[in-house]
C-alpha cells in the first residue's frame, strides 16, 4: 500500500546554477537518486554545456529545470545518445515531470525530440502523457515539436506520469525527423522537477 505523500526533486533547491548532473546523487522522500549522463562522441563538443541545472531561467513557462543542449558539427545518427539516466535505489510510484520547450525551427536545422523510458527490474513500464499544441507523439514513446514555444509559455510541453512503479528513468534528447542539415543548429530542451511517491 502507498502510505507516503508525494515528494518532489526541485532542481534549483538541489543543485547550484550550471551544476552538471552526471554522477550526482540526491535523496528525495527517502529514495536515493543517481544521475548518469550518456553522451555519445558526436556531442563531445557540448561536454560541460549540456545536462546541467538552470536554477533561475524559465523554459516552457517553468523556472528551474534540467537543461539539455546540442550543437554538433555533423548530423548525428538516430541512435546517438544525449541521454540522462536516473536510477532509484527503491521503487517509486507515480513519477511525473514535464518535458519543456519542445518546438521546431520550421526548417531543416533543428527540431526538439525527446524519448522517455521507465523500467522496473529492466521491464518497461507504461506512462500517461498530455501534450500541448505543437507536439507530435510517435507512440514509441518519442515526441517531437512542430510549433514555436516561447520560453515563458507552456506551449511545447509534455506532461508525463508513469502508471506503475519504476526503478530507472531514461530521457534521451535528439533531433527530430525534419532535421536533415549536414551541420544542424543549436537546440535546447528541458525537464521540470521530478515528483514521486516512495512505496
């Protein structure tokens, strides 16, 4: 039975501005979280300027978020990783967060795309989600932007809540299908605070 209330990792409370999350551990609601960055070589030029906390900046209408950035010199293959992994030392229920600022250049140079995966003992767990206008759900479970999302507005956001218990979360950030430029452009996206119930 669930006998504890909702706990939230608030990025700006747990990290200083521009702190990288790779290798960090945090205790939230009695659960230890370990963050690992998996960033493939095609994104190496962004090491140190990717997957860190923006504690005072607003994106997707949300202030304080985990910041993803990429600006490679050549188009990455679809399998390239710009991924953060969150391992929980105990199962958590009802994990929820927002993917923010998922939008599109309206050309071939950048298009935000996120892929989300949660597992329990290695077995995938389904999640519910709500998208705003300008976000396409490809059902696999990858989302990409088709519109323009001002940083102060919640357009281009995806609200994710897992249906069951998980002990690992993976979020990968990449270019969407419209990006064909040989040297794609800079794009950024974010992840809001993480809410969970310890079971």
